[in-house]
């Protein structure tokens, strides 16, 4: 992201970060600072700026093992690793039919992007005070990944 911004000669930009993109932009802020981010819109994500109550497994070892398998060179292993992740990424239990959809959504992020970010994404609460640009968090009242109350 930084290389593209520099190559384009962009001094400031507005970031619209959806879902996992929230983690990407916060990693950028953590690494390069907030100065070039003029405005920020987090869409359907809090990108670990606040802690969420766990709805399912809280075993971080299991999550880390699943993450390691999700960046395998074997596509079948990647798909298998991503199933069962719904409880890790939602703030409330979802209906069984929705759980399958949420699990399938975890397969949308390309493996190369996961490889770049695994290990970097932790809690980002320490960045809240560094977000000095106007910041908008967009969530719907039916959003299963971000509780609307935590945005307020």
C-alpha cells in the first residue's frame, strides 16, 4: 500500500476499509503513522480497536493453528482451515445457515494477503488515540461482525 501511495505521489488520502481492510489500514497507521490519512471510513469492521466478547472458541492456539493452515499452498487445506471461523469473527452466534456463509466469506481473502498480515493483527486499541483524522465507522443493525453498540 505504501509503495503505491508513494509511486502515485499522493500526500494525503481518504481510506475506506471494509472488513479485513480495516486491519490493513491500521497496520499501515501502526507502521507509517496517521499523517497521510486525511479521513478514514471503517466499513463493517472495528479492526480490533475495541475488544469484543467471544462467542465461540477463545483458544488462541486453535485460532493460530487454523491461521497457519489458511496460508497453505494446498487450496483444499486453506478451505478446510477457514471453515469453523464464524465464531472467531462474529460478535454473536449466527444461525447455522448463516454460519456456512460466514465461513465461506473467510475464503475470499487471497492467501498472499493473509501471509503478509498473519502475526501482525493483534489488538489495535492502542491506536485509538492516534486516529486523529475524521473517522467514520459504518455498520448495519443486522451486522454480525461488529456490534453497533461498540461503535458508539
